[in-house]
C-alpha cells in the first residue's frame, strides 16, 4: 500500500517536511492518506497518528446458550468451511454451569472429513453479521445433539486443549472469569483458516462425563474473504 502525506489544505507533502526543526512534532494539521481508497488517518501536531484496528473484512458471530451435551460427548460444535469463501476463525469462547461445581476437558480439533453422524442431530447456529451491509455468512456452524457421531471425521490434529470450569448454577460464580477462551488473533497471530467444505474445526469434549445438570454456552467470531 502506498501512503501519501497531506497538509491541512490537502496538498501532498513529503513526510520529512511535516516535522518541525526539532524532528519531534508535525507542523499544522496533517493526515496520512491511502490514494487508492481515499481513507485518511489524522496526525496530531505532536506527531501522534490516529489509527483504528477496525476491519472492513466481513465479520460474523454465532452463539448458542445453554446447550445440554449428550452423554460422554465427543464433538459438540462443528464449524465447516465454505465452497466460496475463506473462513478465518478469530475466537471461540465457552462457559457453562452444572448442579454442582465441575469441569470438563475441551479440545479444538481440525478434521478433514465430515464423519458419519448416525443418530447425531446437527442443529445449525445462525451466524450474525457485524455489519448489515455484508453478505450472509457461508460457513456452516452446528451444535451436536441427541447422540454422538457414529464415526468422527478424520483427525488432522489438536489445535488447543483446556479445561472448562462449570460453577454451580445459582452460585453467582458464572461469568467472564469462568469462561474458557481460545483466542487465535491476540498477538496479530494468524487465525484458524478453513478452506473448502472438507475442512472442519470442532469443539470436542473428549468423551468425558458431563457433570450433573451441566449446560454449555458457546460463542465464535470469524471473518470471511475471497482469498
């Protein structure tokens, strides 16, 4: 990307000429502009560049509240890639409660095939746009109910592993502090990328016993692009 430096009149300037003779401050009202898009970022008289981390990439969230997992659950949430877009998963968050305090192992796994659902019922979770001007999401996000998969999809590998803490319901302990988060973009890291409909990211509970009365909340944030 080529950036131009504009002064308060809109005239182009070399970046070096906008500093005063101390080399510390920019003179007047200055901005840096992208000539291709016309977007501008303001620069204060002290040389501070006003920037935003907001993105124009279509971004979506999907969430499910109080899912009751099947007994000894394996894959509980399934994110399938798209035939037309590249899917970039930025964050997955889980929380839950149970009758008495408990916990469950959680894995984020990648699979290269859909597997055989058998008696498992996949229920679509609607992805909602961050910006209503964007196109509808093309990734398919589902919760798994009624039974476990008869045969899980082919495992590529485990991308994350933690414990999901499940406070006693009604204890007041549930909330952000009880969340289990997988943040794939915290340090400008590359997101989890799904390419094609045979690429899957799944939230897996490793077949562990669900604490009595256990329910799970789920949230995912992702982007889609044509790369």
